[in-house]
């Protein structure tokens, strides 16, 4: 599962500016006062640094929904793929290359197992942008 989120208060601003929807303004204001969950997820995100030529992230993560904060801290464009090492099947990948200085939040639903994490921009994997990620099942209660 991949989910990109963005927040804003456009609905509340539009409701307040439109006299015809003045009655709806309190509901919109209530909705706008609810916590922005994308900020909460961002605070709990796992940092993934894309560098020349390394991927800086934990080698172990828990199974389940996981927010990743991808940041290209290098000078070249990078991408990221999650690959099943047994089949070579790409299970998830960035839709576009990540530009220098760019930060992206992505949510993945990780299943237990071992995965290859790789940047496959020409030659980056052979220069070190390749690692194994182990996703561990939560301990039984």
C-alpha cells in the first residue's frame, strides 16, 4: 500500500468566504481544528537518506503500516525500490526519481520477510546503493 498525503485547510477557508455556506462554516471549522494526522505520521516516520552511494536507513523494521521519509541528501537523482530477493519482483518503487534536496513521505504496509532495497539509477546499485531490509513480525501477545 502506498499513500501520499497532503494537508490543508482549504475547505474551511472556502466555507468561511462563501456566504451561501455560512451555515456549514461551524462544521468546517470543527473539521479544521482536528489534528493533522500527516504531521503525526511524519514525526514517527523512518528516515531514509539517499546519498552517493548509500542508503541510510535501519536494516530492520517491524511489520505493518510504516511511514518512510525519503530524503535525497546527495548531489545526484536517486530512486528507491523494494524487491523480493527470491523472485526479483519489484514490490514497491518511487514513481519518479527523487531530486536533490527533495523529501517525500510514503506509507508502506510491510509484511514479514527479507527484502532488497535498491536505487537502480544507472550504476548506483553496484556502487553501494543496495541493502537488505528485514521486516520482523510483531511478537505474539
